[in-house]
C-alpha cells in the first residue's frame, strides 16, 4: 500500500526544478521507430505488430501509430498546438529521489514529432555516485601524509 502511495507522490511531471527541453522535428529524435518512420514516409512496408499478425505491410501513419497512446500530461504538439497526438517514446529514470525523463509525441494532424526531456539539476545515475565515491577514495589515498 505504501508503495502505491509513494508512486503517486513521486510523479515524473511534478516538482520540476529545471526547464523542460523541447524540440520539434520532422523525424523522431528517439532512436526507437526511426527506421520504420523513414519507411512509412517512403511508402515502404513495415513489420506488422506481432500481436496482430505477422509479415510486412505498407501502412498509413494512422494505421502504424494506431496502438500508441496519448500522454495526457503532455499532449500538445509544439508545431501546430494540436492535442491529437500519440506518444511513441517515454523513459524515466529515478535515483535517490531525483529524476530524468524523455517523452516524444507524434502529431496525428501535422505528423511532426514533439520532444520533451527533463533532468533534475542534481540528478546523477547510480554509477556516477559510485564513480565519485571511488574517485574520492583514490584522491584520499593519494594525499601525502
Ligand atoms: Zn501538430
């Protein structure tokens, strides 16, 4: 129970202490789907979602993105202000209560990609904490006595 409560309090999109970086592109900035997007744009067949069938098919953008969901926290296309968007990429990483995340939407009206990313100013990955700890220990040993 306490875990659920904690999850509600620590949300990726609240208590932001830095600017959200935004970017609008004709092609996805996230690597995921970028190959398929190029094929869709060139009218080449793309792989059918394995939960629907198998093989390859030429698809419209609407058909290809049909199963993606809207992100209601950030739904606005920054190119045309439409909220008719679908999120194709989302990641969030938490470490010691600090967070970083990325979101990218495809606009179903103008077919541009809206990127948003955020990083707490003092966010560090667990391996960065480890590296600093070791660097401090090594530095400590190097001090002449
Ligand atoms: Zn748009």
